[in-house]
């Protein structure tokens, strides 16, 4: 859950998730729709699917016992070098570095290292260099990993490092030379692609239409039917293509949703019709048991005050 997410954003999800799926066997056996509902709002839904794939492997291959070696951990779905290092060192006391954003920041400032942090060679260098100076196997390995995490989060901050409180200031070249603001060296940002999107709340006597996305961002997730707008297309054109010819448009709302490399400028269109071009669900059922990414769930606000 902490991959690409802040601790504060995760806390409530973690408690709810563990209450419903307290064992690796329970996670492995969970229906995907329920799994995604528990994950709803955390984003990057492939993480949830990979988590369950890993659980199934642990149950079927390892008899429900979590593997302890770096090599075995990396063989589990969704676990790369960073997560494998964190698990191996924190949970199992192994001499294995976990290189995340905080670690990149601390180490690049210590050395005034000009390497771009997205360079795989730099990650490998840090993993090998740090692992070599870890304590002997045992609980101190966990302390070592978490101490660097905390140093980056609380002291060696991105824009306002508290250098005078840092226990490593005597070793830090960036502090000595006043170059903290230059490190770490970040990759050049890619400009986000802009897409204009219609999202339709199609209300019928049976409920609201929902379908599975078959392509593009959020592929495989539930959605209120949506369409990336081409030049000249109208909401009526799109509804007609779906076989909806007679409808009453109730309301439109605009909002924006940001993905890693895409920005959606969304127009949510609420229409009422007797025909249902897709599967329908009651509003209560959607709220309780249908997983919807935030990009689409925001559309429900269109129904407010009506």
C-alpha cells in the first residue's frame, strides 16, 4: 500500500483491509471485485492485483510461509528491488538495502552525486554500497533501513532540509558546500497529455449503467461509461452510438483528474433514459460493493442537491 502513496493516506485503508483479509490465505481467496472495493481510492490498482497474485503464489508454492531471500521475494508479483529490500531487512533482518525516494535524497546529498535518480545503474550502485555497510544480520538491519527512511522524511527534506539537526552533517558534502538544493538530480518531467473526456451517469429505472474498461488507462476497472472526445463529438453523438436515442439530460459537471502522464478534463453528464446500453446497478449497490476509481466516483457528486 505504501508504494507511491503517503503513510497518512494509507492508515485507514490498511486497518480496514487487514480486518477483512487478516491472512495470506484470505487474500489469495478474495474475489477480485471485493479486493478492488477494499482498495478503492488508493489508486494504482495494479498494486492490488499484484498483491493478490503474490498471495496466491505464497499459498501455492510456499505453503503460506512468506519467502525470506531477496531472489524469492523478487519473484513475487509486484515486488521489485525496493520492496524486496524493505521486506528482507525490516521483516527478516537481512543485509539488504531498500532504496526509495528518501534514500536517494540522503545519499545523493551525502556524496553530491550527479547521477539522475531514475538511472538503474545509480539504483544498483546505492543498493550494493548500502548493503555492504549494513550491520550483521538481525534486528539492527531493520533499524538501519528505517533510520534512513526517517532521516529523509523528517530531516533531509526535499526543499527545506534541517541540516543542523542531521547526524550525518559532518559527512555530507552538500551541507559542507551549500548545494543541498541541487540534489537529488531528478529526471526531466514529461508533459502530461491532455484528454477531454465525457463520463456518463446513465440512469434507468433499473439503476445506473456501469461497464468494464477494455483499454487505456484503468483498463479492467469498472467505470461509468466514458469516452475520450474527438473533435466535433457531442454527448448526444456518443449516447446515440451506444443505442441511447431518447433521454433527458439532467445536469453537467466539470472536473479534472490527474494521472501520472495524463490529465483528464472531464465533463460528467447525467441523463435519464428507459433504455440501458450496459449493465445496471442500484446506487446503494454501487456505494457498497462496486469498485470505482476516483476518476469516475467523483461523478456521483453530480447527483448532489437533486
